[in-house]
C-alpha cells in the first residue's frame, strides 16, 4: 500500500479517510480528500490535524442509534464488518484448537510476532504487508512457500480489519457502486483461494514471484508520479460498472496469491473516470471483507502455517494502533526504494526456487523411468 500525506494546520482532529495495502494512500485536507491524493505525496501515512473551522459545517449532535443510522449503507457495512470480524475470530480459535490436537505448533513464536509487528506497522503507513511478509518468510524460513499465500491472508486479516475501522469514514460514493464492487472482490477471493490452495508448490512460487514484481512496478509508478489522474465520477453505471465489477473480481482472486488489491484497484478507479477519493471506501471495503472470506477457505483447505499466521495476527494489531495514532507518517524517498529492492530480491528468489523444483522433478522423473 502506498500512502501520501496532506498536512494542514489546526488543533482538532478531522475525520479520517484512508486506504491500506500494496498501493494506496491515506490523508485528508480541510476540504476532504484532494484530487491528487495518492499521486503527488512525499511521505507514507497521514495526518489527523485539521482546520477546526473547515469541518464545522459537517458536525452533527450525537443522537441515539436509529433506524436511519442503521440503514445508512456505510454504517451498515461497518456493522456487518464487525460481525464478520467476530465470526473470523471464532474460526481462527477453532483452527488453532484443531491444529494443536493434530500436533501443529499452536502458539506464535518471537520471529512470527516480530514479522507481524514490522509488516503491519509499515502497512498502516501505506507501504504494504504482503510483499514485505513474503520476503521475510522466505529469508528466514518461517513458512513453506506453498503455505505463504494462505498464511498471508489468515495472519493479516484481523490487523486489516482494525485498519478499516480506524481509517474508514463517510465518503459520498454511490452505495450501489460501492456494494457491488465489494461483492465482486469477495466472490473473486473465495474462488481464488480455492484454486490457489490446491496449486502445486512450483506454481505457487511462480505466482508469488509475479505478484511481487507487480507490486514493485506499482511502487515504482508511485515513486515517479506515474499514476493516472482520475476523473470526477462518484457513481458507475452501464458498461463502466460491469467493467469495474469484473476488474474487482479479478483483483479479489489475485489477492489470494499475494498481489495487494489497493494499488491496482486505485488505478482501475482512476481509469474509469472516478474521483480519486472514491477509491478509498472501495479499496477499504473490498479488502476488509474479502480477506476473511479467502482466509476461511485457506483454513478449510489447511493451506496455511498456523504458527506463522498467529504471529502475524498477534504482532500486527498493536503495530496498527501505534502506526495509526503515534507515528503517522514516514518519508517516501527513504522507505520506497528500500521496499522495491527487498521485494525484487524476494521475487528473484522465488523464480530460482521454482526453477530448482522443476529441475528436481525432471531428475526424479528420469530416475523413475530408468528403473526396470
């Protein structure tokens, strides 16, 4: 996830609007979200200081929860997300219990917790977690290659939901467009997780390598201000809505391989002529809902590393809170190139590992054919 800061003066916090993962942005100005948000920032993260007068016309007195409040699409989505989070916690607890009975390590170790903390800390500031986690896992052997996609989804789900609750606020996106694109990503994630969970080790290695190269390319686009400019639409209809539905469906599938949804989703939103600020609720909603769905599928297929997943979860949640409320931003010029180098290094390593797997398989096949 890529981020850009917009800093304004003031003494009171303004509403939060943000996005997370492989190529998104966070921030707001005294007028809301700027048109060029995510295209021309100089740092990862966000700033909660706002002009106290600029938001005054949005302030409403607190009232008890009403039917009208519940019927608001944004509020309804957050309520559903809370229920999904609770259900997911139950699923993870049961998976840990089953794993413990079957002899799996059901408690996180220090390396896993540290990985979860570091990757989700930078994720919250807009750098992304999937690519960096993959690089760490492969460097230190914390999870087998074929288990990495499932582990990424299972371990990072709850920290991502925490980010969604912290950074999501009302943005005037057409509810039909928002809900349909979220549904598309969830359907894609469910199908994609089922496919990836059954892939052989070498295919997963190549798939993750492609995912890392894509992430590096998107990050370089961000660093060089090559992102498209976007338009003014807050609603999609007709062929544009169909194209967006199909696009988010594919992005949901790719998310299960480790390709962060946010960067390509933002580019898609821009190319369809939508206002850049419309990307935030679409990206946030998509990722927060699709990850529990994909993770449940990986858990059912037992295609994840339990100990590594719990480490990401335990270390990730406090990291999100620290990054969101204390640190808030990091220099793009320093962090971005470093992440590009690490990600490309990990991608090359995966390609080489896949080549070794192929060579070993050919040797084994030749030896088997030679046996009378």
